[in-house]
């Protein structure tokens, strides 16, 4: 003979409670996962910050080295500009001397 199975009279209430419990458990699990992800992200940022801090002395040394190289390049440029200025002043002086000679020559030729 087959056994009859009967649902309790408050089966709908039981199912509703189970659904609420499952939803609550899912929310707790999601909150836990979010907290772990946030913690992992904070740890990642902390490690990245520490790496950056650890690299600062090396980067500072490289920056100082580049500044020294730039100062050397600027010194070469300054010397080149000074030499060019000297040559230009000599050219201007020569031009002025030629102008003066031309003025004297013209004055003798006319006068």
C-alpha cells in the first residue's frame, strides 16, 4: 500500500521563511565577498604604495644623474653661444671699421 504524504498546513509560511533565510544568507555571502575584495584592493594599494616608496631613492638618483647631464649640456651650449657672440661682435666691429673706411674714402673722393 502506498504511503500518503501530506504537507503541513503552514507549508506556504515555511517556504516564505526559507526564501527569506536564503536571501539573507546570499546577502551575507555577498557582503563578505565585497569586504574581502575591498580588503584585497586595500592590500594591493598598500603594496603598490610601498613599492613606489621603495623605488624613490633609485628614482631620485636617476633624476640627479639626468640633472647633472643636463647641466653639462647647458654648459656646452653656453660656451658655444659665448663663442658665437664673440665672433658676432668681431664681425660687427669689422663691419664698423669697413663703414668708417668707406666714409673716409668717400670723403676723400668727393672732397
